[in-house]
C-alpha cells in the first residue's frame, strides 16, 4: 500500500468520524441539580426524569411546565416525585406537550425545600 493511499484513507476516516459525531444528539438536553435531586429532559423534550441522589430521608421532585407545540399554550406547574436514594421516575412520553421548563427540588420536612433555579428548555 502506498503512502498516498494510506494518507487518503486516514483523511476519509477522520472525516467520517467527524460527520458521525456531529450527527449524534446528546442523550439529555437539559439537566438541573440541587443537593439530593437531579432533573433532566431529553433532546426532543418529550420526557422528563427525576432522580433522588442522596440517602438523606428527603424525597426529590421535579417542578415542570409543558408547552403545546401546536397552540403554544403553557401548562400550569406540574410536579413529579420520587423517593428513596437512587430511585428515578419519568413522565410519560408526549410529543405534543413538550417540556418547557424544569426545576430540581428536595422535600425538606419541617423546613424550606431546597430547589434549583428554573431552567427554560424548549423554545418554539
């Protein structure tokens, strides 16, 4: 095999890998965390997940809003709860009402809940 052939194959391989890497979407588009809670949504914004990340007897929850991609109407705040360290809950997949904003929180008994800032995700 000549040096020119080897060089050409190398360039084509690098280009192919670059194109493939650019076409792969990230698994999760938006993530917010606070002490003991992690909330995320996927790249098409149709599913939201919340994980309790601490073994501290405080459950985790997600506050979120959805937007109807046809009417642009935004829902009132919704809440998805999960309890138990390492446990995760998901919303049902919905391609019409997309995740519009999300917030990670930890339910602190006898005290104020610990919440992240709101993260605005989907832009119509």
